C-alpha cells in the first residue's frame, strides 16, 4: 500500500539519518561531512533589515550551558570568579527553592530547554520565551537611557545598539531573586549584564554575555553561547504554574553538592 | 571420675545463654558485623493483607482457586492499623476496587516495606562499603547508605535508605517515599509523609527477624509495627531470575489503544 | 672542600641518581576487597561523546591527539544541538528523536579519555563487521516490519520505550543520551552491577556454576563471572530476543537470541575502569566485535529511574498513531 511504502521509505530515510543523530549516542560512524549534508538547509546568507542591519529575528534553540551551570559557558580552563559567600550560598541552596522551579522568572542569561524567539524592529527588539515561563524581554533600540534608580525587576531594563554587525544589549536594574542556573549561583542588585549577539550564518546565533556584579564576583567575566535556528516548529504555550508537577517531588539537596 | 566430670560439663553447657549460642552461629563480615548476604524470602500472606484475614474468591472467575485470596495470620503487632477517620474511608474505597487500583497489578514498584514480603525472593548484597537489596519482583532495588546519613534529593517509589548497626541489628531509616505505593493487596495505603524504620536482626544462621515501624501522621493516628521472619533460601545455585512484569501488564494498560484488539486467549 | 667530603657528596649524588633510575614506572595497584579481589566498587559513568563506529574520514586513525580530541568534542557538542532541527520529515522514529534537544542530554562534554576515535576496537578499522546473509535478512525484515507496523501495539515499539530494557543496561553496557550511571558492589561470591536505567541489577555469581537452561531467556541474559588476574570477566548467554533488538531499532548493533557477550572490567586507576565487551552473534555477524569504553568514577548516588511507573510516552505514541490513522482514513474517503 502506498502509505506503508511511504512510511517504510521515510523510516529507512530517517534510519539512515539516525546514524550519528542526537538520539543515537553511538554516532553510527557516518562521516561528519556526510552528516552536514544530511542536515536541513539552514545555512545561507544572513537576512538584513531595511536599514541594513543583520536581522536576528527567528526561532532559536536553547544553549545547554546556560541551563545547568554557567561555569560551562566560560572559556575552557577558566573558573567562575565567585566570591566565597556566593559560592557557599550556591552549595547550600536547595532545588525546591529555585524560583525557576516554582514558575518564577529565570532572569538573564539563564535559559530553559525550550525554544525562544527574537522579533526585531528598528526601535524595539523583543525576546519571547516559551519557558520556563511564557514571557518576554524588551530591548529598547530608540536611544533612550536607563531610568535613574529603576525599580529592581527580574529581567531588568535593557537598551541596545548596533556595533557593526553586533547587537550590544546593556541591562541594569535587576532584582537579586533569580538564580543564574541549576547550580544556584546567586547575584546582587548590582548586576550589570552586557550581551553581544551575532548571526554569522542564517542558521546560527552566537552570543557573549559579560556579567559584571561586584557584589558577587571578583571581576567581570564573559560567557559564550550559541543557539541553532529552529524551523518547522513554533513556540508552544507553556503555562508553568498550571501543572507544576515537579517541585513537590524535589525534597532535598542536589547530590552533586 | 569421668562420669561426674561429664555431668558437670553438661550442666555447665546448659547454663550458657541461648543468645550467646545463637550469636556465635550468625555468619559475620570481617569487621564483625552480621553477614546478611544471601537470598531471603518471607513465608506469609502479608502481601495479600497485613492483618489477619479469611479466604476470598479470586477476582477473575476463570482463575478459580489459583488466584483466590488465601487465609492468613496477620503481621501487624496488635492486628490493628490505626487509620485516621478520613483515611479509613479511603482504605475502604481502595479495598472495594483493589484489583484495579493496586499498583502491583500494573507491575509498579512496591515501595517499602511491601518489597520485603512480596511472594518472591530478594538478595542482600553486603560488602564493607555497600549494602544493596535486589528484589526479584519487577527488578526493584534499594541502596542502603551505610555512611553518614543523607537526605533524599527527590522522592521515589523505593524511598531513600540510611542504615546503621545497633549491635547485631541493621536499622534502616527510610524517607523520601512517594505516595503511590500500597502496603498490600487489601488497599492499605499511605501518604508522602511516610517514614519507615526497618530492623533486621539475625536470630540464627538462616533466619532474620524483620520489623518495620510505619509512621505517617497524615494517614495514621500513631506509628504501628509489622514483624515477620525472613528465611534464607538454602537451595544450591539459586539465583534471582528476571521478572520484568512490565510485559505482562501491557495489554492491561495499553490494550485499548491497539490498532487491532488482541485475540483472546 | 676536602677531597673526602667531595667524594662523599659525589657518592651521595651517584646513589641518588642510581636510586631514581631504578624506581620503576608508576603502575597503579588496585586496593582489594575482603575476598582479595581488585576493588571495582562505587558509582561509575560511561557517558561519552565518542561514536560507536569510527567515521569514514578517520579511517586508519585509531587515536586522536589531545588537540584533535578537543576539536572533535567541540564539534560534536555543537552538532548535537543543531541536529534537533526539524528536517520536515515526519517518520515515526524521527518524531521521537525531535522531542529532545541538546539541553536534555547528559553525554558529558568529553570523548573517552583514551582518546580513541571509536568505541569499536575490534575489528581494528573501528567499524562493526559486516552481517552474514542471514543476519542481513533478519535485520532488513525487522526494519521493514517496524516501518510497516510502527505502533500497532506496545510490542511494536523498542524495548526502551516499553521500559523493559535500555542499551545502557545491556549487556553490553552502551552509553546512552543520559543516565549512564552504574553501581558495582562486590559481596562474597558475587559481583553486582546496577544500571540506573531501569534500576537493572545483574547479580553475577563467581562460583563457576552453570548457566540457566538454554530454554530460559532473559532480556539481560544470564551472567557468570570469574577473575583473570586483575580483570573481571563476565560471560552472558540466554538472551531473550524480539526483532526490535536490544539496541533499539534505529541503533547499530542488531542481535538475536544467539548473542553471547563477554565483558572485561579492569580498574586502571582510582577513577577509571576500562570496560571491554565482545559481541558475538554468529547468526548475525561474520565475526565478533569488541567495544572499549571507560567507566569514570562518580561521587553521586544512583537515582531511581521509575520508567514504567511514569511511561506517559507509550500512551502518547499509541493514541497518537491511532489518531493519525483516523485522520488518514477520513481523508481517504
């Protein structure tokens, strides 16, 4: 039957694709170059907006290093320049108290393992997050300054500008409530974050996040990340506090501590 | 004279306490602690009903006497399970629908202490640094932490066990149990506040006296205890076999989602 | 300095030099259990980025240099993220694959610390040997069957989706996307290996007793162990078989009930066990093949993986397939 043959062909095609794909841990021995050929065509020229800037708009995947432990987003060999009080607090914190686990914001630059979207206009760039909570960040591109003495918030106040092909986002006005990662790294309201976004290719977003918080770290430091472009999918509505099954099962300390 | 000496000797032997004689027969690890290694099993009907119970028909007529509830003397000290009033109603409701609701029917993990008295063998694997219990039923397994007590990072079906020795008794403190298991097939249940303390006391080379204290203030008005002997399997070359009962429950759980209904046996 | 003291100094220097020269290269001696066996106990992981088979462009290259390994790891990590991209095809295996992106995996960020380019070490080309004609036939039939009946019922799904067996329990114990954790306990007369997924415990007798009768088949097979010097050798037979294979349908390494696995565990350092497993299935493969990976020590405990108790996936897969059939049938009208 046509349907069966179609399914069979699809299956065998995906079987072939399966060699070396993410869920086949073994890799299958497909040539790495061959794998690149099999990937969908998300390489190509970077789209540009009418005013000639790179267009960062798109649906992007998460970067694992911004989920579990931001230390893994440092350059190889670097360690997190964290002050003793903060390292101690990170050790003592228990996952059930993580605001993220309780459907409160993850803040910046923490990611959840879900897609996120950039919508770029000349005067405003918006980041839309599927999770951990269904929310957004605004990056004001209209030249405005940060408010003096802003109310501290979970996502802060962000202004952005272009430096050549790089979007530079400057954010202050954070509260001290969110945790940087599952590893529970803390911060203070002195936190000042500079993000630099580049789109070297149609399918790839590179970013550098410089964390400057003299209340928590001994010096500013930079985290490096990237997100792949996602196609043929969309942000799904994710209402975290509607069915939060996990947090009641987190009874104690992370055993890595 | 010889006879008098022999009599004196016999009298002397008779006065050595039985406990000391027993204790000297218990196998021991190099550090002197009892060696609980071996394959063990209970011989009672606690898995049907912790309390003393009479026989009852099988829920499936075709199974006749094979699946009838056998009678049995209970294992609860005082034969009373002190349910709080609301909890007692839940137990009744459980009992009325026990075949459908019992997690055992779906081959779900049995929790503690039920794993101990299910009608299948289990093996204690004890070394200087580790103590693991492997149960034949559903491949359930527990690690007993014999070092500094730790708290459970998450809850689980088989709980989180911290153990230590009190003389020759292995005391295992079990917390972090979820609320999804039953104590028996009769609908005896608990909440996620369950706290179980087990005591394994070898009383001979081939018998351990097992006691479990059940403490769950959301379900029971006071802690209560069960106790029973664990008997060592003496068969040569006995091994736990693989009882992955998941396969045996797939029709029950997913049969209604099949493309074609399964042909009736 | 007087001649005498110079001589003494020289003699001392010479003694020191000779002593240094005579110190043997440091080899690691394992500590022993009470039974005198090398101690393998503790929690271990075999998470790795190293692929099962050597990629064709690395033919002939058995080991990476340190720089090459670092570059390979970086590329693999990036690849794992990108591979979650939807390629627009919606085959049954593909759907499950795209449910995960790199954030959900825990393969670590390293290849094996021996810097091998593949887990397969025999044959020396790092690739699984060709199948026999009968093996190829069985493989093709199994895959055609899966393609034709991807989800008629639970038995059509791979063993892992049914929560019966995962490839990292094996044997052989193959690294998986996550939960690659094991605990080893050595008690008198037994070595016990608990695989976190799915709390699979193999209690391996060391007393030389025979295997179970050949008509008894188990998903983990039936294991018997012995020590050869400092290496624990575990021999496993009596495997159960269904045509979904113990490695999952889409994986390499198809086997049937004639599988015979020989594992070798050698502890080479405080944090390392070298694990080798030979897959010998004469009906499927023209010759046996061997993988080697490293088990690295962990300080964390094993977590409970209550797979079946939370298997919402199976409900989703079967009811989703029924819904798609209904839609297809309605369209056909």
